[in-house]
């Protein structure tokens, strides 16, 4: 099922994407978005995949990429959730 997200254009033609949508779609500063136009005049916005850099580590090639999210906050939130669940189960 396709989900429709409404975006706005500024007076200078910039596309405004709401912060909640940026987070939900894992869009980060520096990513390139491509607008595609179909034959029926519809526009589609997609993320242009970044080129992956391969680095030789010993006998293997390893992809050098950047994280799509802040892992520090992700780990902290998961830890807090587990502590809260444990406290709920023990009645503290």
C-alpha cells in the first residue's frame, strides 16, 4: 500500500519535509533526493543511493557507510525500556 505524504514548497522553491516525516523515513542532511516524473504527470520523490566505498581490511573488502540513525540514542532508549519493563515486573 502506498502512503501519501503532503509536502510544501517555499517561495524560493525549496521542498519542506516535516521533521516527523524526516525521522520516519530516516532522511539525513546531505542525502540526495531525486524527483521522477511519470508519463501521466505524477511526481515521485526517492532517495538517491549513496555510492558505497570499499576498503580493504586484511583479506576482505569492507563497505564504508554511515549510519542511518543515532545508535547512541537507540541503545539508550532500548536500555531504558528494558529497565522500565523489569521494574514493572518486579513491582518496584
